C-alpha cells in the first residue's frame, strides 16, 4: 500500500478526531477535510466545495481524486455520497444509502433485527395521532417514543406518563395535531411524507456503544464506550448529540465486544448482504445492557460523536490501514490493538443548547489545557479577527487519558476544561463519574 490522499467529510469534533488520528499514520501523505473547522486545519487542508451538498463534494472529489474518502455525518450517507463516489471509482468508507437505512429508518432497522434474530425492544409503529393515543392508553409506562427518520439525536423521548407521551406524539407528528403545531419532524420525513413514530418498550439497564469496522460480512470490533446524551447531570433534561463519553466501560461484561460481534454485528451484516445491501463502513450498535444480556437500542451507520473522540486516542492500530482494508475488502483476519488506558471526553457547549444559543463568543485557554496533556477537538468553532470564537451548540471537546483508570482520566479532562473559557460555556460535571 502506497501513501494516500484522504478526504474526511464533515465539520465536527468527530472529524477533528479522525483528522488527528489519520495524520499520525505513515500511510497518509495528504489530508483534506470538507468543510472542516479550525481544529481540523491543524492536520488537514480545509476545503469548501460549493454549497457542501453531496453533489458538490462529489464534484470536488472527482477533480481532486483522493485515494480514500471517509464520510462522517449521516446526512451525506442518506444522500448517497458513498454510492456516487464508488461509481466514480473513488473508494469511500461509508455505506451506501440503501445500507445506511439501518440508521436513517428505525422501522427498517427493526425489520433487519427481526430477520437477523437480534435482541431489541418490542415496538409498534404509529402514523397518526388517533392510533398513537389509542396505543398509549393501554401502554405500560415508561415508554420510549422515537421518530422513524433522522432528527440529529433529538428524536427520542422517554415518557413516564400518559400526558407526557401524548404531548410527544403531537410534537413528533405535528401535522396531525393542530393544537401543537411546528414540532420536531425531520425535514426528510416532511418531504417524503414518511410520518412515523415508534412506541417502544422501555429497557432498563446501562448503555454502551460498540463500533465495528465492516466490509460486507467481515467485521472488527472496537472496545465498548459509553455516551452521556442528556444535557444535565444525572442524565436529566433534554437529549443532545452527546455531552461526553468514556472508554473502556468497567461495568460492561468482559466479553461484551465478542458477544456483540457474534450475536449482533455479524448477523446484521449477513442479513443486509442477503437483502442486497452490503455494508462497508462503521456500524455503531447503541446497546442497553439488560438482565437478559445486551439489546440494541439503535444503530448508526457512521462513527459516533462523542465516543469517537474518546476511543481514537486509545487505538494502537493504524486507522488508515484498517479503513483501507475495509474498502478493499481485505478486512478478514484483521484485529485492532488498544492501549491499556482509560479515556474521557467532556463536551463544552453554548448556553441554551440543545435549544437556541448565541455564537461569536471568544474562546480562550486551549493551549493551557493542551499543556496538561489533554487533546482539544473542535466542534462548533470559527476563526474571527478577534481570535477563535464559538459557532455552534457543541463547541469543543476536552479529552484526556490515564493509566490509572477512568476516574483519573476524568479528573485530568476536567482540569484541562478549567482553563477553557467562553461566555455562556456549559458542560456536565459528572461525565465518567
């Protein structure tokens, strides 16, 4: 394998972490990131192809001819960017739009799991308010309500009462409830008319995230991580895209990765291949560790954020080598090696997130945090004449590792975060605690 030019697609902390890790590979001679952020600019050439649509990125790639494209955000997978690149002879790490439906449609994911005999929560589909309310009237609470389509991590609600569930049905299906207009319905659902909510059984237990690098029916598994999705301490408040993560997960079974590979990942890959939707890319299994074993909460079809930022500093295996093996269909027999350390990622967000927030706040203290040994991964940041400023809900990640366990890694991450400042900065104080 000769040295490669790689394009990473995306602009968040996940892409910053991917750029950081890939920049350390001797197999990489040039990195591009579209559109990137001030963090990715440390390791890659940020490019802004046109309007940043899948078509514009495709046009740029056809002209620049990178050896590999790594697709971060799910919106590009849903738009078929991987399909377009593959047809043009450009290897892409990211599934086809048909295979990515395991994330973009929760109903499809349930159908795959049923065929693959993968453990998951029981559920019912509802497409209108009347059916939903009738189902909820006899439900055992709490229940979980999920939008079928993409909703940026905000389309899931645990409802503890009938009134809360009814309100959520109206919010998730706004077209069917005049007294609650303007809910969270995703643009894809609105445009396609695929208005659907899943009413799911609530699964008790602790969560874990397991990532698998996949190539057809072959997979290699990453060590488990845990994400903190709620905005507030003690997992309270609204769901977000993730407020922090850590790895490894001490209270997970020692054989969890092997168990997930054998009972979840590989059966799903086999089923997708049989359906004519072979999966090449990163398959993320969001799990609930129940008394009956691990059950799938959801699948994502790409690297998760913020788990990626916690995991990659622990990965000893050359990331470029393993991604290339996947797209070249040479993953069989490969294995991942990991450092015997713990890693913690804490997200610093703008006040008001995941709702309305203000941008343009000056950010300081990053070099002081890095001097302690922390990594800083940029998410919603931008350059300005006055320096680095906030430009998003989740602004940046402070990540730290320790040989002495997850608690010590968290201590170091919070020590680094104590140096970081911008007006309105909010973060959870209990990540990995």
